C-alpha cells in the first residue's frame, strides 16, 4: 500500500515539482538583518524547529524530491496530494 502510494507520487513527479517551483517563485524575497530576525522570532507564540536531511543517493536515483523550502525565518512544507476529500 505505502509503496503504491509513493509510486503514484513519483509518476506525477514532474507535475508536483513544477507546481512547487511556481509557488516558490511567488514568495517575496526578503532580506532580514539580525535585529529584524530577532524581533520576528521573539514575537511569535510558537517556534518550530525543522531538520531536513539531504536526499540519499538511492532516493535521488529513484526520483524522490525535496518538499521543504526555507527562507529564513520562514519555511514552507509542500505536501503533494493526489486527491482531496471534502
């Protein structure tokens, strides 16, 4: 079941990657100095720490792709969906 779902994502890899690229291009590129970052981080009620490892060689060969985009102090987790039930 899990392997089948992964294969479905990989079959639509180009679509997902292109949609993520389009989304990332819409994110305004902002430069923050150290004081601005500190104010942003201290002004939030919730802090989230993420550690994303690089893809392994066999994952890259199999067509896996990154779904996290980081632009300090923000990050974007893009979760590909094959269908959405309402």
